[in-house]
């Protein structure tokens, strides 16, 4: 046991280290509205049989929604939210399997149209 002299300030000891670590390392995440928009498109493409799996990554600089045709593959598309680009080209982007940016913008619904095949109609 260590005795402290009178008047010596005692530093508070954190009891839950997970909470302090979480506060020190912020990350970017999709909010409820953004996730709803993405899952709407994803659900339509799953119903058609085009896509089968997804993954969500929350990183310090961006959030990524990866779309897979099969779970063992590399992502077919990645929907990324990068707040640092919000004032420049827009925070949202859709990136193809090759790494090519298919669409970038500030409005998520408009950016997602590049991968949403349901709005396309076949001319007869």
C-alpha cells in the first residue's frame, strides 16, 4: 500500500478502459437515414439475385459499405462516406471492384443511382 502525503492530488483512475479508448479514437459511421437508403438498393438487388452479402466498416477517416456477389469474393461495389471530401466533390462515392470511382457527390440517393438497376427501364 502506498501512502500519499496530505495535500497531494490523487489522479482519477479510469475503471472501464473500453470507454476511454472509444472516446479517444473517433470513427466515421453511416447514420440511420444513410443506411436506410443503402439497404433499400441492396434489398432490391438481393431480391433479383444479383448480390448476396455485405460488410460495413467504420474507419477513422471514412465509413464503407461493401457489396459482394458471393461472400468469398472481393467487393463488387463499395459505397464510401468520407466527410473530409464533403465540401469538395461530395462525401459519398461508389467505387467499382477495379477501384474506379463510378460516381461521387453530396447526395447519397443520387450517387446510389449508378448501381441501382431498378430505375432503368428497357425500351421496346
